[in-house]
């Protein structure tokens, strides 16, 4: 294993990897895993077999904080296809437009990348029961991987979570607890259960980041280690965008790519605290009011990785924007015409890319990858409602 320690993303405090900790004990900020990159370089440099290997999560084992690869909990996650959207390129004025279809993961969402790592780490910590807060996708994912590992899984979800996602989690044997009206309240309850009742806490923490950064690895691998100009990512907790930026920088640090892309993050209107903070150059303020949204998977009032998202956007000279419910559903239908069925939260990425192209933020000659985070079957009710209005 090339992981060497944990470090706070804000104050820089260091912690041992053996420390069962979920956030910085000094300032409460998210943690990051630090690696021996020279050691990793020796493994991948001039390694033709590794370069030829098909992209999948555990191809990148050297970038993951797991000590015993024989104990990895896997459902063959990753290896999702990168589609070129030639019809939409022409219609929307893009030079090259791709979608990374994360709905092809085992439980239908990008969360499986992080869950494979998190549940493997839970076994390393000798956990017997785990808890996670979720708006649905992570609930299903942790439930599946927990079942594979033989662990008891407890899910805390807010009211209004799409029934399809709860049914999926229950099918894997998870216990469901409905708590609060928003993700943030469910998150607080899951952390309480971990602290007071002995559950191993999973969710948007540092080990999940490590699994989810493989989205970036695969995009670059599938483009033959050529860097796209833009990568557009939906923001819920913000952990996926943070992870993608970390993965890109790790490949850049090792010389696997020559350039860095610009990162764009998208929130849905009504849940756009990070966008507002970035535009106004102010601290992130928690959204106080619950509003109707089609993008329930990213309807987060106070994204835990919001500050890290802003750092990634600024470092990459990228962009943050929000889209409406109507723009989201329109983008989802556009993807449908390309043969791709994504959940509404995923469609926000294309909706923002379309807006950025119209505004000239994305130039005509620039290449763009939009990350579609989940399968459309995750939220059939919302799509049924949209279709009935067609």
C-alpha cells in the first residue's frame, strides 16, 4: 500500500491511517489521503501491461488506501463507457462532447466506486455493522457492498427519497431509517449513531474520495491519456468533484498527462449554496428552505465538500453554475435521444455544459466530458411525471 497518512484539507493536521476518524478533530474539515507518489511512479512508469489493461476501479490499486488486495470487496465496479455524443455536438455547437455513463456501475450509480473502497476499509477496521446517510444512490450502493461483505447495513434517508432507491437498498437486506426532511439532517443522525451506538460510519469521507477519483482516472485512460478541456460534474455533497480533481492532479504529478482540464460543477436551483458562495466570494451559507426539485440526488443544503469544490474550481480556472428543473429535464431528454437514460441529477451536467457553450464560457473548439452519475431507472417517478407533460 502506498498510502502513508491522512491530512486535514483545511488546517493541515496529520493523522495516522490506523486512526478511525472521519473528519479533522481540530477544525472539523474533511480529510485527505496522502501517498508515496515516487513509489507509485516505480510501479506504473514504463509498465506496458498496466497501460494496456482495461479501465476499472482496481486497475488503479496503487492509488487506493487498501493494505490487502485479496480482501477487496468488489462487484466489478468501474469500467463505465465514455460515449461520444456526435448528434448533440452538432446540435449544440460542441467540437467534442462525451458523457461518462456512471449508471453502468453495479447498482446504477457512481457511488459504487467509493463503496468498494469504504466497505473494504470497514473490514480492515473489523467492523460488523455500518451506517450511512443518503438521498438514495449511496444507500443502494453501501447496501450492496455491505451485503457482499456480510455486514449489517443501516441506512438513514430523509423524507421524500425516491421509493425506487429504497426498494433497491432493502433488496440487499439493509435496514432503513427515515430521519429529517433533508440530507443534512440524515447525515447528522448517522454520525450520532456512529459516535453513540458503535456503527462504522460510511459516506462522503476520505476513503470514499479515493474510490471516486477513479472516475477521473478512467476518463483520462479512455482518452488515451489526452486531457479534455472541460469536465462537468454534478454537485451534491461535492465529494465526487473533489475526488475527480484529486485524481487528475495525481496523474499530472506522475506525468501520465501533460495538461490539466478545467472543472465545472453544477447545482440545481434552490440548492445552489456553493455556486452562490463562489460567485460572491463569500463563505458557504446553508440553504434554509426546502424547495421542490427534480434533482433529489443533489438536493443538499450544506455540501460537506463545498469548500473543496470551490478550491478545485479556482485551481482549475473552472466554473460553477446552477440550472433549473426545466433545463435539467430538457437535457435528460436530449441524452435520451442519444440512447442514454440518466437520472435527473445526472442531466444537470449536460444542462450546464449547454449553457456554458451558449454563453461562450466553453469555446467551440474545446472538448467536454459530462459526468452522468446515475441510471434513469433510479427515479422513474420523476421521469413519468415529465413524460405525462410532453
